[in-house]
C-alpha cells in the first residue's frame, strides 16, 4: 500500500530515465527516443521557432528564480555577436538538495540534448557545464556522456549534417556556494575568484568572456528535449496557470520516505509530505517544512494546503528554490534553524559587499545571543530592520535572500523566539542552554546511576530512597544522565 | 629543511608530474582553477612553491593565484592527513543530529574542524551537503559514504582506519 501511495501522486517526466537506463551507455538513451527532438529541431526548425515553442510551453527556470526560459533565450538570441555561450548550472549549492546531481548522474544525455537545442536557439557554439567538485560521479558521467555524444556526431561539428556546430566542456567548482549565482559563476568559469558583479549588464548581453550567455539550471535543460518530443501543449497541460510542467523535489529530514520525487506543479505540500512522504518519523508531530534552502523559508501546518508553484510560495514568504524539502518535527527549534542558515550564508558570503558580509554576521550574532538566553526583546525588531536593509542593499542574490529564513521563522514562529527571549526556554528542547533536566519522581528508582555519571556532581540523593534530585545551578545540561537512565526517569524540559 | 633521499626523490617526481600538467595550460589564465585542482591531486595541498610554479606557467600574477586558492574552500595551503573524515553539515544532516556527531569526532580525535591529527592519520572536515540527504546523517571517509551515522559508530570507524595504517609507511612519511 505504501508503495502505491508513494507513486500515485507522482509524475515522472524529468526523471523518466533515471534509474531505468544505464547512464554510461548513450544507446540506451537513444533507445528511449533520446536525441530525436534535437535532430528534428536542428534539421527542420528555425531558431526563432524554437524560442516560440519554449515560450508556448511556459517553461520557467528550475534554478530558483523561475524566470521564463523562452524570454531568457530570446534576449540572448537578439544580441548580435559571433561568440555566444550556454552554461548549464550544476552547482546545486542548496544544502539538502540532490535533484540536479541525480539528473546528471542518471540521465546525462538529457542535459546535453537540452544544451544543444538552447545553443541552436540563441546561436551559440560552445557550452559549459559547471559542476560542483563535491559531485565527482556527476562530473565523470557528464564527461563520459560528452565523449560518447561526440563520437556519434551528436555534439561537435556539423551535428546531423545541419551545419550547426556545438561543443561542450565540463568545468569544476571548488567549494563556494556563491558560484551558483550567475555572475559569480561567470568569473569562476574564467578561472577567477567567484565574486558576483552588479547586473545589468545581464549575462544575456554580456556574460562569459563578455559575450552573450544563457545560464540555465540542470533540470530546466533536462526538460527541453521532452518539450519538443511531446509538444509544448503537452508540457503546458501539466501544472498550474503560471507554473507549468513538473518539479523534482528532494525529500529529506524527519519524514518516513526520503528521496527524490517528481510531481506536477500545483500539488499541495500536504500531499507531498503525508501521501508521498508517508508522514513524520517516530509518530511525532509535524512542525514545518523548509523550502528554498538558505534563500527560502519555512511553511507551517496551517499553510500545507497551498499549491506548490512559484507564485504561491513567494506569497508565503518562501520560494521554490531548487527543490530541497526538509521536513521538521516538534523536536526541531525554529530559532536554531534560522541560526543554522545565517551561519551558512555568513560563511559563504564572498565578502565583496558590506551589507552581506557584515549584516549577516550581525544577524547571526543576535540569533546566537537568543539561543543562549541572552536575547533582548528589542532584538526582534532589530532583526527585522537588519533583514530589510540587507535585502535592499546587497549586491547579489545571496545577500538579498539571506534574511529570508529569519523573516520566515519570525512570521510563523515569533512566539518561539519570545519564549527564548522572555522565558529563557527553548520549547523544542534543542538550545542546550535553555533546557532543564528534571527527574520524574514516579519513575525514579534511586538506582544512583545518574549521580555517578554526572560529570559535575549536580545530582544528589540517597540510594534506594527515590527520587534523586538535579541541582539546576550546577547542571551543565550535557544530557549524560538522561542518556544513561535505565528507567527513562529523566525529562528534558 | 633537509630531506631524506626517498623524500627528495618523491618531491622530484611530484614536480615532474606538475610540470607535465602545466604544459597543457601554458599561458592560459582561464585554466587556473583546473590547474589548481590537478596540482592538489598530486601534492595533496597547494604549498607556496607550487602556487609560484602555476603562476609562472599560466602567466597569472602570484597574488591572483593566492587570491583564488584562498577563495575556494576545497583548496588547502596546509598538508592534510592520510584519511579525510568529512561530516556533512547540510540542512538534512543537521536536523538529524550532524552537529553532535561533529562534536564527538572533535573530542575523539582531539582536533578542530580543518585540523589534522598529530600522527597525520586523520583530517577532520565539514561539508555543505554531499548530495546523499536521504541517507542523513552522513559522514564521508576518503569519499566513501557512511550513511545514517551515529556518534556510537565513531570508535569503531577510527579504530578501523588506524589499524589499516601500515607502520612502515608511517615512518617514511614523517617530515
Ligand atoms: C547565491 C545563489 C546561489 C545559487 N545557486 C544555484 C544553484 O546551485 N543552481 C542553480 O541552478 N541556480 C542557482 N542560483 C540561481 C542562478 O543564479 C540562476 O538564476 C539559474 O541558474 C538560472 O537558471 P534557470 O533560469 O534555468 O533557473 C543561485 C543564485 C544565487 C543568488
Ligand atoms: S544534507 Fe547531508 S547529504 Fe545533503
């Protein structure tokens, strides 16, 4: 039954080949109609038609922002230049997401096919796939796929005797989140520090080596071949009015079924978490789901029936992001999670602009203070003010979206912040300085194990005369007593 | 610093290999990151002298090479241990208790993140998601994924790798 529920609400389009074909054999991809769309496009379509068809399909970028792909291609197609480039963004920086990795490893030729079609549409003859170095298997598979495609003349000179040349190269990241941002990526591909630059000029006008460039996400490109194979109408028939097609999500966290899923746009988060995901582990209570990674936000129980599409998520103060979904239960602390993300963005800030470099540091300090019980009531308004300033004045998307996790958790879980600040209490029991360990008198048998294990002698009592007692002033909240108590007689409050 | 004969020979071999790599990228500043990756594979890290060689071959100012090396977290200017333990601190692993695992490893190895044990056997690192989130929490040792890891698994893991350390090889590496 579980299996049926798991599959019932899914629709495999982008993932149709993943796990089914041997990604290291190009013929298996071809046997499943691979490169057919590309052949048709190159031999019988004008570049302008290709763009029109993509516009008609309604495809929007899967890398986060949801920019209409057809329009992006059109800008680059209009730019007049001998040299243009296509870049496939395989940096997948969102920690907790692995959709693009799976596509690159499981169906690499679908990415190549999308790139060649994109190149034809805008008049580019060279493409780069930027893959994070943390994904060595994806790098290997992509390189092998390029080699095999080149051998069959599907990449390289005069593809399908159409007179169109297009070659592809893999470029490696080196562990910098900001390189997923497009202007930073341009610098990184050119062998420089991955620092972003102001836009405009947009990459479609002046991108890689100052030439017109289209940067698309892995999943965006993996959709392209299929749009031509099945027709733009088919694609536009899936999803909601403004968000077409399917979306791949990586389900992780405190959920029973973890892994990759693919659903039509517009399904509800509830259906993803409870039908496909099989609900929360250990029978615990659902608290919130994180979406959009360090640029996104959290969505609580009350809003689980919102449809997943670009616009509804923005309205809820979250965003689609790349597709990482991390489910949290009642034992997770929202202030701690906000602090986790701020630590991430602060660490990954490239340091070029002050609002991002200094602002995220100040926000992180405030959150740190709150989680150790030294928060002040004014901190909440200060966080909001800082968030607004950082959002408005940062140079690139990293800084502009860095405050989102804080704003989003404040929006839905302000009372949890207040509990930390006013009552010096972490309701979820995560922030170790704000929890108390207490002995439950009815369960205590006075075995004295806790008193012996306690490293600071904070527990006293007489053997065989329950209950024992924890001296809160001495306790360092290490939790050793709770872990060792054979009768589960110690509670974390 | 004086080197014993076998180390001298070892270093010479590595530089010969580097030289081979660099001929591919001669006068090609755009290949800096690729060249650094390959050099790090040969030497295990990027000492100053190697950076100078790369700067000269690619025709990039040494300041720029250093700027790139220090910008990207995968490049290191200090030698690493023979086994690299990486604790994933991505969101999925974090909510499943990766923080506690990292603390326990620090305590067991008596080093901080980014440091190497005195005997050069282990380097402890943390990563931002290794893309195995459904197996969280994840610890990688030399690229091999250990899934649904717990702090209790640590002693056995460490013992295994220490036992595998050939004592003879250990001596010749000490410089
Ligand atoms: C800090 C930052 C990190 C990003 N990381 C990624 C990433 O890992 N993968 C990705 O596809 N897009 C990422 N993006 C979005 C890209 O800049 C770009 O918008 C996207 O690749 C465009 O492709 P699409 O139109 O197909 O979505 C990131 C943006 C920012 C600001
Ligand atoms: S968050 Fe640890 S593998 Fe993704």
